[in-house]
């Protein structure tokens, strides 16, 4: 009947929106908590995976450094084909996007690096293998 | 007496026992000295390779046992074209190279690289390339260097399952692989050590097999090949196109299906071999050996294939390998899960 004055506070509003207020409080608390623990977890995972990738790539790079030194001492230490494979391995290693862990090709690039390393190992008749990495095919027989 | 006239039959001439487990594969030495009699290698689940030769009295004896090298089943063996080297492929993930010198076989190299069971090995006609394949789905190509060193030339990935067998073309440097993924793949290089799959023969696009392909064999001229499968058929293919030549035009020609032989075996056909003549032998899980002959036809559609005979109960168990003798095209060897190797002679008059 009478119009409510526009600047009157609705005395029932806080009561009616109580559950919404509580929800928002709870959400904010949860979010803040999650942010802290998520950052910590993410840091742990990043450290671990980063270390694993770094260690494996470092291993291959170390082998390459030794081979390059051998070639400097004796140009014919390895055959032309093996040298070419080593050059290809060096290129694959330097192309690996170390600063871009979310690049979705890193899995495939790592597989290519591992395969190139195995080809060189097979051609040198050496049994050296990077121990840290998981064995690939675990299939049924 | 010498095969003239008379009914056609496959007569068992010798039964070679010695393997302590299933006999998986056979290989006849392709290049003997003048006047030398045939030499057969067999390998099996007992981790050994056995060498068989004909004795002066006409019987066959095991002259050598190659053991203490592989520590799992030896799945397949292959002689180099000059007959001096024998490659043995094993479930222990290695391929061993044996040299026959001074009356003895010596293991002169061990090729490691595959991740798991090696299923087959094949030497190219030029003799310098060796291909191996494995359950790891890859095919490796090796080149022999002086001093029994082997370099890996390429690792061919493309099959999506276990690769059962590899076989080089008898003349060209073209490699064929067959797999549990039901396909047949053809590989060639661009002249620069870059190997690619130049053709895949599938069920959908090429009238290919509908199940695991176990074996492949070229005819002597290299213009035909036969494959056999878990789908109980043999398929003949026209392989006269040289797929190693790059095509500059549009339509890339391909190897074509010629014929499917079905209804002859009731179980998986594990092995097929094309003799230096026109005969194809097949061995299967139904314990039988079938022989087919290619008939030149004057009809436009090309050659057809006729069953000459089916030898039931050729062995007591699955037949894993059948191989024609290169020096005597009427002699056939077979190897079986029953641990024996049998020699057969094709007798009689086969009317063309």
C-alpha cells in the first residue's frame, strides 16, 4: 500500500542472506588455505620432476661431452654414422624446452632423445644405460 | 624313383630329434662349397641352435650345438648370403652372430638394442645389412663393419604391436615386416640412411589380413610375396613395383593383393615359404603342411594358385616353420612344437 522509502534498510536482509554470507566466508577461508598448500605441493612436485628431467638430460650431455673430447683427440674415434647420430643427439638436447615444462611435446622429445642415445650405445657396443629412467614396455606376454 | 610320374606325395625322409623343447625355426645354408651337401640350422625353446648335415650313410646328424650364449629361447636363425655367418635372434633381447671357422662355430658379436624379445633376423642380399624385429614394436637395421662390429643404421617405428618377422627383398634393399597389429609394412631408404615406411598393407585398404601376420616369403624373382596369418589364410602379393624409387608424380603405385588362399588350414598359419621353383609350402597350428603351386595363366587376371596336397598330421603339434632346401627344390624341412625337425621329399608328377 504505502511505498517503502528507498533508502530504508531491509532489516530482514542479513537474516535472509545468512547462509550466503557463511558460504562466502567459508569459500574464502578454503581458497586461502588451498592456495598456500597448493603452492607448497606444486613446489615439491616441480622440484622432483625438474630434478629427474635435469638429471637424465645431464647424463646424456655428460656422455656427449666425453665423446666430443674423444673426437677432438682423435678425429676417427667414431665412424661417420655414429658421429652424425651424436650430432643429432646434441641438437635434440639443446632443443629440449627446459624453461617450458608445460610444453606438451616434452614427453615425445624425451622419447626421441632416449632412442637416439640407445642407437649410439648399440653402435658402440656399450652397455651403459641411464639408471634413473623407468623401463618403457611393461606389457603382457 | 626320381619323381617322374606317379601320384604326388610329400614323403617324410628323416626325423631329426635333439631339441629338448619346441623347435621354433629353420634355416638352410644358402651358399655351400662345390659338391658340399646341404646344411640345416634349427633353433628352439631349449636356448640352443643345432646344425644338421647329411652323414655319408645318408642319414642326418647333428654336427654342432650352439649353446651357452643365449639365456632364453632362440626364436629364429638366418644365414648370411655368403653362408659364413649365422644370426640367431633370442627372447633374451639380443641377436648373436656366429662365424663358422676351422670346423667350429664361434660367437663373434652380440647385438643389443631391442627392449625385449627379438623375434626374427634377416640379412639383405648385399650381405652388409641385418634387420631384426621385436616385441618392442620396432625394427632395427644394422650394418656390418670390419672386425665384426655392427652399427645401428636405423630404428624403424610404425608398428603398433609385436613385430613377428622381417624379410629383405631378394634383390633390392627393401625390407618387409609383419606384425601382431595385422599389417605388413614395407621400408626403404632414400639413399642417405633415412629409412621410411613406404607402404602399409592393411585389411581395410589393401585386402590385407584380419589378424596377426606371422610370416612372409618372397619368390626367387622378388615380384611376388606370400604372407600367412592367424586369420587362417595365405595371401599372395604382387611386389614388382620398386618402392625404393621416389615417386615424383601424384599416384604413388603400390604393391597389390593378388590372391587369398582360404579354407586350407583350420588354424593359425605360422609359416609360409616360397621355393626357388613355383611351390609354396605352409605350416600351421592344425599340424598340417600344405603345398601350393603357382600356375601361369593366360588369363588377364594373372597367376592363380592351386593346392597340390595337404599333409595332415605332419607333426604331432603346431608347425612353426617350413623351409625349402635351396640346393634341392623338392626337399622341405619343417619344425614343430613337438621338438622335432622333419625332412620331406616332394615326389610325383605335378602337372602344370
